[in-house]
C-alpha cells in the first residue's frame, strides 16, 4: 500500500515510492529504493524533504520495527537521524570502492570465460557510487589516489567511473547521465580481457606490433558493450572514444573535434589524468598538479581546451589527498577542493622547519588571507601516507 508519511518517521527497511521533490534535486540515483542505511534518512532530511510516499508492500511500514516506535521523535539524547562523521563517510566510500573493484574484477573474469556483461552486476555498484559522488565527490576522488599495482586495471576502471561521475556532476549534467557515465567508466576497458597478458602487463615500451594489439582493446570494449542489454549510448561512448584525441591523432577511428561526443572528449581527459597519476609496475605515478600542467600543455591537440579547464575546476589544482607544503612551512594534506582552486581545505600536521608534528589542524585556506600553498609534495619524499591524515580528522 502506498502511504504518505512525514520524513521524520522514516526508518531502515522502508521502501521509498516517491520523494516529494523533483528527481533532479535529491541526492539519490533512483526515485524508488529501499532504505538500507541510517545515512540515507539523513540525506533525505538534509535536502529538506518534509514528506514522501512509502510502499508498505515492498518494505516495512510505520510501527513495524520492534526497535523503534512510529511516534519516536528526535530527542537530545537520541537524535534521529544519526549524523555520519567524516570518518564514517570515508569508511563507507572505501567500502563502495572495494565493492566496485570486486564487481569489475568478477565481470572481467566472466567476460574472459566468454560470458556476457550482466548489467545487474554493475547497476547497484554505480547506484552507491552515484550517491557518494552526489553527496560530496571529494570523498571518492580522494580515495582514487590509493593504488595497488597488482589490481591496476580494476582500480583504473573504478577511478574512471568516479572521475566521469564527478566531471559530469560538476558540469551540471543530469543524474541519468552521471549514472550512465559511471557504468561506462567501470566497463570502459572491458576489452582488455582479450588482450594477451604479456602485452597488457609489459614493463616498458611496447613495440609497434604490440601497440597495434594493445589498441584493439577499444574495439573489443565497444563490441562487448554493444552486446550488453540495457547499455546506454553515453556508457558506450566512454568505452569507444576514450583514446580518441581532439586533433584526430587518437585511436581507433582517428575522430576529431566535434566528431567525438562531449562524453567521449571528457573520457579522453579523465583516462589520461588517471593513467599518469597512477603508480604502475614500471613507473611511479606523477603528482596530480604536475599532470594537470602537462595536460594543459596538450590542450588543443589532445584535448578540448574548454573541457580541460572545466576538468581542472572539477578536480582542483590540488585534488583531495594531495600532500602540500604551505607558505608557513607546515606540511598538510588536501581534504577538499574549493572554488578558489589554489586555496583548498587542508589538514596540517608537521612543522617542516622544526620537524615537529602537531595535533592535526584543519584550515580552509580560502577563508583566510595569510597562508597559501607553496608546492605539492611527493609522498615518498616525506614518507607520508596522506590517507592516514584524512582518516583521523
Ligand atoms: Fe583504454
């Protein structure tokens, strides 16, 4: 039965039939879903939804829960809903990323065996990714810097999903598109399942013949996805166009300029950005700010210049989890980017002059006039894991 209830009465296990707001404004990837986390309820309250419709045939109704009465209201000692901490949000995001990597590794194993891609394996993962990106894209973006060389292809796939979702979100595109490019990102290199491992994992430069074989993964990705029921054109574009270049020097089709769709042009940017910032078995990933500078010098040839600027707006000059040296000689880790790209929100923890560690302190550089970022710093130079500092704030 469909019932209209106050959003204050929401609880885990209820099935949302309709949110009383336009689909564009709420932070969920779907209009209808079951509430599985307390944080889902918080999101609904946070966007100001006062009432909504639940379907009691698909989930619990009011007063069904043994642990919570329908009349229960938030009190000082028992606030409803529970406010998730930043630490919990990061933990959740890490879980989402792990699930996504597991899903893509399973899908790739299936495709290797000649099976079809099942959208049912991808959609729930992308739903969760979309929720996280829509809430705060910095959280998943920060995690995209964690690298494990053995699982490069899976991590790269998840990162392309996250970056494409963040990029489309920051360009104000619809949730439908955000979702579609997330799927496209996860599956964009699915054709690599057919690339011989000795070429895929070769340390060092490929020979011309090997490169021809390597390039085939794009055509294979497109063919595999064309056979996937329910795949969208935007998802296909991410897979089919991510190695095309703006000046026509890319592959497989050598398309140029507007012959490459908007989504295709965006996927070329995020693919190079992620590949250059990643640690590989044969080289250390470069610092994001260095990569962005290099990529800027290739705009007009490799990338659409306007889109490149928008991408920098999206990830920031100093993306989340970057280690930076501040003008007051403190070392800090970027927590979030700001509108002012050179002045992110950071947590500082080490006085490099005295070599003394301090209690981690959060500073929003855009909200003060004294301290600026002097440089981004290599993690290995300081032997510091930025994630550690993101976890303690
Ligand atoms: Fe690729």
